[in-house]
C-alpha cells in the first residue's frame, strides 16, 4: 500500500475537541484535508461557525457542534449529534484542556482540582467511553489524547496541570491495553511550548522564554501545525502499529 493511501482518512469520522483555535484547530484541519469528516467542537458556537467557514473554503467536510468538556450531558449530546450527522465515530482527539491554577501546588484548592481533573481527565475518559461502541463495532478506532511534556516531567508553576496531564498519559495506556483487542488504538501526544492563547503567559514572558530557549535543541517556539502531523499519523493507518505511545513534539526540550 502506498504511503499516501495509509494517511488517507476518507470514510472516517473524527471528533476534535478544543478545535476552535490553536492545536485543536490545526489537527482538525489536517484530518479534514486528508479526507476525514470532522466535527469541530469547543464551548463557543460562534467561533466554531467561523472556523467552519474557513474549512468549507478548503474543501473540508466538517460540522461545528458546541460542547463543554467535563459536563456529561454536553459530551453525550456532542456524540449523539455527531452520529446523527455522520454516523459512527472512528477517531477521537481529546484536545480541550483547562489550567485554572498557575503557581505552587500548595495554593491549589479543591475547586481548581475538580475543574482541572473534570476537563483534562474525566472528560477525555467519558468521551472515549461514549465513542467506544462505534469503534468496537467497526473493529477500528483511534483515540488521541493531547497531554503535555508537563505530564512527563512537571512544569514550573504548573503542578496541578502536570498532575492532570500525567493522569491523561496513564489513561491513554489503560485504554490501549483494554481496547487493543477490539482494533482500537490510544496514544498520547505531549507538545512542548506551542505559541497559542493557552500558553500566552509563558511565551509573553522574557525570563521564561530565556530559560526555555536555553533547553531547546531546535531554537524556536512551536506552532500549532508542528503538532498536527503527529496526530495525522496516529489517526490513520500509517500509525496502525502505534498504541499506548507517548510522543513528544517539543523541539527537543525534554532531551
Ligand atoms: N500551547 C502549548 O504550549 C501546549 C503545550 C502542551 C500541551 N498543550 C495542550 O494542547 C491542548 C490545546 O491547547 P492550545 O494551546 O491549542 O489551547 P488554545 O489555543 O487556548 O485552545 C483551546 C481550545 O479548547 C477549547 N476549550 C477550552 N476549554 C474547554 C472546555 N471546557 N470544553 C470545550 N472546549 C474547551 C477552546 O475553545 P473555547 O474557549 O471556545 O471553549 C479552544 O478551542 C491542550 O490540551 C493543552 O493542554 C498545549
């Protein structure tokens, strides 16, 4: 089979959470340009509708469905609406995340803990469980969890976020083990510093950027498109033997 065929996602339906901007938008675009029917989701319908207009112009088959990750009814609604429009779901990209706590973990309270675990861990698990019957019936599925290099080694002042991203890596491995026999793969991508709204507090700080650049093998900050190629590989048959993997996309920061 040619390499092009193995990256082809024609006939596959994908949900990408947090797809209105940043890394999620870049991943949704890459999957769509390779033939997948893509559901782009985030909390704000208006922003999603604007992204849909952009994607339509690029020939991407997509649909914009607002949902709040972490809220059970909203996630069920997202999956039901996707099925009604496109049929069974084959690819789930758990990309949306929250980070309400920046600072020492001693300052993190229960409300912060609950919020971050709801969005970053419980949400991805529950969405994966909602998609599981379709993937199992097809004998083919790919769950891609967007973790972070903070999930491998905790980032400074990002303690609780790092805990949640480590849990997401562990969840990925559990899904890979439990669902592998059904033809369902699960992998985690761990981006380094990528220039998005989410990481603004980091890349707008000169002292943080100086520390960061001192550790980078590739001397630049990442762009959202730097992450989408890895997601495409893991979503497609090009990554057919990859499961339970934890893949850094960090310009060599963690070497
Ligand atoms: N940027 C980095 O340096 C970096 C590094 C490592 C890992 N990551 C990870 O990469 C992923 C994407 O981050 P990003 O940098 O691309 O962020 P971003 O540009 O801020 O985009 C975040 C997306 O998630 C949506 N979102 C946020 N909370 C949500 C919720 N509760 N329910 C549904 N949608 C929600 C946002 O839209 P609405 O606000 O409209 O809902 C937006 O579409 C995250 O998992 C993050 O942890 C990022």
